[in-house]
């Protein structure tokens, strides 16, 4: 069974309207045509009725009809009524009393009625007499019923044209109907244009196509509604795309976090296994040799203590990293004076020996207040000092304020060491990344110092970067938010 073809919405709207208009037009045309034909016949036969009335009046007043006949002959000469015939019969005996022209038959014998004409509700007969001539005839009786007047005029082509409706009327009517149907077609097309465009939009939306006809909608209420529907759909589509992108980013972030967590777990396991294995080896050596000399035993215990400290530092750094990544919203911030903080670190260096043999200097103005956490900032700067002392190979360490804006202070921490290869610079803040793995392990580094520094700055709302200095060594540029008052 074939698919049933659907009619276009425009045609479904236009055809019923066009049919109704045709029916209305047809009724109006039929009625007007009938009225026009009756009016024309009534005008024509009115003259016959006037003649009948004049004859009956002469009968009532007992006048002769000869003067009236002479008047008719001269009055109608050259008109459609030329050759009019009048016959007066007595109704009782059927005798002809008077006749103008050939007598008309009293009865219908010998008369062939060709057709009848409705003239204002009165039927008029078109007859054919014995001689084959056609006449339009009117009949009247006197009030006393004694005489009957028959009047007829030749039914010529002029008479037929006068009675018939002109053919040009039909052309005018058909032209009016055609114009009406065209106007109806145009406005129904305009009315359904929005529906057609919406259908096209729905098809393109379902098949993934692009709809470019927004400006083609008509400037009416239906067009406004259609444009609003498409705008809402596009906004929804953009929102869905945005949600998809955000979901994609979120999934990527989750996957990245999971990857980093796995990587960090693997690195921690690897970092822990090394000191634990060393401690276990020395313990087994000591327990397996009760007669070990005191010097060797002491050396083994010192190495065990060094690895325990290394393991402790690793666990502390891991704890700090976990706190920065997972508990940043729980870290309290307050007003911190950077001058006092750095001054205290410089003052404690001889006792803590975190800078080793390197000389530390700083240039920070007094009352340089930042939004931060004293413990985290203290640990961050100490971490930078310790990193420079362990790996830079230089003799000097420095820290200074290099610029400020309305919201931030920008600091620089530097050393005069050898720096690192440019290929290592982008990876310095990665967890467990070491420029020289063997050398770093021997010096006891955990590989988390610089990641902790970066995590601290980011958690407090700042930024940090690193580069090799042109004069040698590394320089860390980091910013911290300014303290603007108690509303922080």
C-alpha cells in the first residue's frame, strides 16, 4: 500500500476558503443574473402592458382606437416596437372586435410557444405564429371580463439582446472571481509562511542541518512567535552544548585528578620503599651479626636515622600537599606582615641552618601586609631557601618586592647558582620531578618542595612562575593578595 501524500498546509487552508468563496460568488452571480434578466424583460414588457392599459381605458370610456393606433405607428417607428400587433376579442363569443396588424389568435390553436420569460414575476410568452414569425406577447382582460386584449411585438435580435444579459458581464464576474482567488491565495500563503518555515526548521533541527531563514518570517504575530520559538530553541541548544563542554571539562578534570592521584600514590610508594628497604637492610645486618664492631654498628644506625628523617619529611610533605589540594577551603587566612615573616626566617637561619653556607638577604618594605596563612607562607619561603641551598650550587639567596598593584604584591625569590636546563623549567613544579635524580636522592629531597610552594601560592589566590636568570641561578616570581582591611 503506497504512502498517502499529505496536502501542503497552505493548500489545506486555501482550498476550503476558495471553495466557500466560489459558492458565495456563484450564488450572488446566479441571483444577480436572474434579477438582471427579469429587470430587462420587465422594462421591455412594461411597454406592452401600457398599450394594453391604454386599449382597456379606451374601452371603458367608449373611445375609438384609431387615433391611438396612428400614434403608436408613428411613435414606435424605427424602434424595437415597430410592427406591434394589437387584437381585441370578446371573451364570450371570441369575436375579433379590433385589430392592429395581423390578428393574434384568441386561443393557443395554431400558436407554438417557444419559451416563457419571467418579467418581474409575470410570465411572458414568446410565440411562433402560422407564418413562422416570433412575437413577445402580453394578454390583459377588462375589469368586467367582456373583452380580452392581446398585444405582441416582433421578437427580433434586438429584442433578444435587450432581454439577455450582456456576455461581457460574465467576463467581469469571472475576472473579479479570479482576482478574489488570487488575493485569497496570496494572503493564505503569507499566513502559512511561518508554518512552512517552522516545518523546515524542525526538519533541519532533527537532521542536524543549519536553519538560515530567521529573517524570512513575516512581520506579524505568528512570525514573532515563530522567531521566539527558534530563539528559545537556539538558546537551549547553546545551553546543552555548554553543558556538554562543561561536562567534558569536568570529566577531564576528574580523570586528570585521578591520574595525578594514581601517579602520586605510585611515586609515594616508590619513595617510601627506598628508605624502608634501606632501614630494613641495616636492621637485618645488625641483628644478623651480634658481634659487629661498634664503629660499624654506629654507622649503620646513623644511616638508618637519616632514612627515617627522609621518610618523615616525605610524609610531612605528602600531608601538606593533601591539605592544600583537598582542604583549601578550610585553611584560615589572616593579615600577614611579609616583612616580619621574612625577617624572622632570616633571624632563625643560623640556628636552623636551612640555607647552609649561602648568604640570605631581603628587601621588603615594612607594613607589607598580605592575605595569607602565616604557617603556610613561612613553610613556603623556607622551602624555597632549602631548595636553593640543596640544588643551586650558588652562594647567595635573595628576596625582594618588585611591584604592586591595587590588589596584589609581586615578589621575587632568586639565587646566584647554576640554574637548570631550559628543558627542565616547565616541569619544576611537578610532583617528584628531579633535575638530577641520583644527586637529589643523595641530598634527601622528597621531590615535593616546589609543588608545595606552588600549591601554597595558588591556594592563597596568587600566581607563581620560574625562569633562569641572565646572570645565573633561578628566579621565582610570585604574587599574593593585598590586605585591605578587616572586611577581607
